[in-house]
């Protein structure tokens, strides 16, 4: 008999080429008028993305530094978010931008230091934020657009403020935003996605739903990986890799897997 389990992943996912164009309509339909954008400046020049961000008229834009988020950088973003009086965060970029946005909401809700909400250790509970969250990934790698993880560095060590309340309200997963990613970061992020697809199926803490989604993620990532590294303009492969990455993030959260990054390193 299968062991008891429960799953709750209330995320509205829009997947497909060009879905970034739906961003203004989503915010307007939800009555959200004061967006705070957390942006990786490396992708700011993508035309479709630039047009969508101009259309939503952000009250402020926070550009992340070119490094992994730290508790200090997340706290700075959170202070800016609180000062902006925003009603929604739009996070655009790879895992660093998406995790910064999640952490900024924690800080805007609870104040600093954010480390007290992260493990390892004895983390304090995180309350649901009054500020909504839209995630827009520009890499096919972390799956952070659909997870509750918030990974940061603190004193040289990775910590994570993981909670279901960190998950996005909407994830706009547009494979076209990854077309300009060079081969090397495509390869690295793809390995991360594949590892996160494998992990939920092989760990001891797993569920049949996680197995199903994880195996489907492996199927897509494995089929597309070589093709996207070889030819970044292969739209079909980019689409499939983005789908696999998103499914891997879902599977990881469903099964609460924690081994994915230790698998990604040797891959």
C-alpha cells in the first residue's frame, strides 16, 4: 500500500512561446496596479520582455547583482519593496532573480534579518505575504518559478527559506525568453533541471504524484538537452527543455526532495 501523502501547489501556470505578452492582462485582471519588478539586467534587452515590462509601468525596478543572492542582497531588495508600497512583485530572470523576489517578500512582510526564516537551523514560520507574486523564468534550470524555495548565501553557506507561502500566484513560462542564452549557461542550467527531475523519483521522501511528474520531466529534459546546447535557436528543443525544467520544479516540491543540487554538481 502507498504511504499517506498530501500535495497542495496552487500556482496558475501559463506555458508557451509568447506568453510573456499576457503579463499586462493578468495584472489588470487581478486589479494589481503597483508592480515592483525584480530583474536580472542581463535579460532586460529581450524585446518581448522589454515591451511587457513597459506596459505594466512598474513603480520600481530592482536589478539583482551578477552573483548568487545573499541574505544581505535579499534584505536590501526587501527594504526597497516595502518602501515602494507595491501590490505585486514581478520577478524576471534565472533562479537568482526569482529567489531574490521571494526573499524580498519575506523581508517586506516580516522585516530583517531574513536568516531567521531559513534552514539549516530552527527557522521561524513565514506568513503569507499581502503582496502577490508573478515569476517569469529566463532559464530552463532551477524550476524556481513554481517552487517555494528561497535559496541565499549567508556567511559563505547556502541557506533556504523554503515555505509553501513563497510560491508564486502566477508563473509565466515562455520558452522564447531562453533563445538567446549561450551554450555554456544552457548546459549548466540544463544539468540542474535534469538533476531536479531525477531527484524526486529516487529519494526516500517521495509520492506517486511526484514520481509521475518527475519521470515526465526527465523525459523532456533528456530529449532536449543535447539539442539546446548544440543549437540555441532550436525553438522546439528550447520549448521542451523549458517544459521539463518547470515540471522538475513541480516534482521537487511535490516530493519535498532535497538532493537535487548534490546531483547537479556531478552531472
